[in-house]
């Protein structure tokens, strides 16, 4: 216990020192206006997550919870939808920059050289099919198991 | 006398009854997210050290094997891309804590404020760091601050806040990682309802999401053999050959690079000699297959042909063991010039290349002459070389 307390104290002191160094880097190597703009961007990022993305995820989770039952085919389908939806949604967030800038290569043919909305739709279709097949396999396996004496 | 808390009506707080949003799930995702951040941080420090001129001479970087820089920056982008779904899942698991009322005692309240402050920095820093990284790879600069400075500083901020967070949560982390994922010892009292998925199902979905993001959306996958066919959200591909970061037009270098008067100046101890493209071709030529690897995670092998820099230095009588500055014809930009440490300048694989894959260099790849050296960041492989200075 005493060792853990010591480790925690060291981590807090080290972490605080590293954060102080980060603040110095942020303030010392660019103008104050630039540093303040970084702060504004950080607030926007948090608001986008906490007030937009997270409530949407909360709402969809609530809806899926209402649709799914304790068991059976419907619950399996809802589980598959939740898993597939998570994969597709997180992929969409990961690709937000290319999806927003799709086609804007600024004259560089080797940059942003794909059809990103179509690409996301294609991957989403594959994820839905795989999740659907996995759900079907799960239902079939459960029924086979139930028939066995 | 009533306290302020008793007089002010409490804000309505949502009830999070799902047992999926639990420390057991959050800690398991947190382990992998922490590892991803650690990989990003270390690989980022490596690239930073190589690219800052004042540090280059202080920290030696080997010329062999030639894939070291490529691997570190692939890891940087792969870990950073995987971190996006991991971070989203981690924040989903701990979202109820955002609405948790502060403790009542003054000391406890103060500690809570400090802890929440460090978490606010960790969350804000992580979201912004990953967001800026993704935007940078797509060359989407929608801000007025310096990307390189900010990305570097935020890296330190996130690691510092992460250390504090681990310290604060260490007892809970040890408790939940030492027990089964379904154990409820550390759960919030109201988190009792079963979710749509099991906890193991949430974790499996998170790992799959991270894997899919890396394969489909990372710039590393976009330029990798086989994977490039399914990397539908990668900002880079190999469809137009080896990727480039700045075109000749963007660098404003087209007139100088295509001028019939082109000559490469070589400066040694105050004396200058000029070599036309034809004179450079008349010097001993060599061909090497070397990767060009970008800090943005993409990389590609190319077969480069040109004059070994050492042969050119021999031609002007430059001794071994001197650093060499290579300067572009462009007037400005972060890739205007680079200083090669002596071991890179003298390496026989370091070329002033004039051909790529058997074809004359294209204008966007640095025509008429570009630098290509083993194990160097792409931004330091100076294009449109106009001057070589022996330092």
C-alpha cells in the first residue's frame, strides 16, 4: 500500500511537471493569439464530443435498448446492429477530415485521391453484411443447440 | 444557515443505469488507449528530434537500416488512428462521471476540482491532438496557429495529464483489472441494468472498430501493398505513383526548376563551382532503392538514380566528415533546406537523384535534381536542389 502511494505521488508530480512544460511550449513558441486559438479549438472539440456526439450515442443506445429483448432473434439483431453501428460510426469520425475535404486536393493528384463518401458507404455495407451473417450464425447455432437432447 | 448547495436547486442529471458504462470496461480500453498514446508520443519525439536543426547534431540517428524512420512514423499514424475509436469508446464508458455531483467536504471538493481539471485537460488535449493529426494528414489547415508547435506541445500535455489520471485512478484500475470484466465491485450503484451488448461484446466491438479504422482510414494503409485496395478513407493512395506533399506549383518553383540556365552550386570554404544538369549526369551515377517516408504516415519504396552526393563532394575536393546543407530553388517553406550530418552526407546511398523508377524525375518529385538519403523524413529529402554547401 505504501509503495502504491509512493508510485501515485511520483506520477502526479511527474505528470504536473510534464503538463507545465507543455504549457510553456504552447505559450513560448507562438504568439498569445495563436495559443488562445488553440484553447478555442480545444473547447470546440470538447463541446462537439460532450454535447453532440455523446448525446447522439446515448439516444441511439437508449433506442436499441428499447428495441432489443432479453433474448431471441430480435435481441440478436439488435446486438448486431449495435456492434455494426459502433464500427461504422467510429470509422466515420476517424474519417471526418477526408470526408469533409473530399475532392479538394489543391492541385496535388496524390492527395485525397479517392471518393470518400462512396468509400464509407462501401465499407459500411460490408460491415452490415458481416454483422448480419454473424447474427444469423449465432441464431442458427442457438437453435441447433436447443434441439439437441 | 443553509449552504449554497441547499439553496440552489440541483440541476437535473441523467440517470445512466447501464452496467456497460463501468470502470471494468473503461480501464480495459484505457490500457490500450494509453499504449497507443505512448507509441504516438515516442515516435513523435523521434521525428521531432530528427527535424529540428538544433537537435540534429546532438542526437545521432543511424543511416541503416533504412526503414527505421519509416517504421516509427507508420507506428505513429497507426497508433494515432487506432486511438480515435479507443478514445471514443473510453469516453462513452466514463460519460456518466461528467454529471457526477462534487463531494461535500471542502478538502474533498478541492481534490475533486483538481482531478476534474486534469481530466478536462486530458480529454480536451486528446480530442484536439487526434483531430489536428487527422486534419494535418489531409492537409486541412483551418487554423492560424503553428501545427507543428501545437501538435508537439499537446503531445506533452496529453502524456502529463495521462500520468496524473493513472495516479488518481490507480487503486480502481488495479481492482478492476484484477477481477473478471463482469465483476461489479467498482460499479456506480445505479449501474445495474443489462445493456444491449455484454461487457465482453463492448470490448470486442471496440477492438474491431480500432482495427477497421487503421486498415480503412490510415494513410499508412493507403500506401501499403494490398491494404491500399481497402483503405477507402485513407488520404493517400498509390494511384498516381509515389505520393508527394508539395507540388512544384505550390512551392512556386516551376520557372526556376525548368529554366534552361539551371545549375547546382557547390560551395566549399568560400569557393563556388556550378554544375549543369548535363555535367551532373556526366559524373559517376548510382541506383538505390530507398523508401520515402513522411511524418504523416505514408511511405513508398522508389528506385532512385543519380550522382552520389559523396561523388560530387569528391569532385570539389571536400573532405570526409563534414555536414552538408542542401538548399532548394524554392524561396520559402518548411522544406526549403536541410542539413545532412556527416554520416548521411558521406553515405554512398545518399544521392542527388535525377531519375525515379527508370524515368526522369517529374517536376513534382523535384526535377531536375532532388536529394534522397536513407532513413530521413520526407520533408528533409529536399526537392529542386539549387545549392549544396559543405559546412
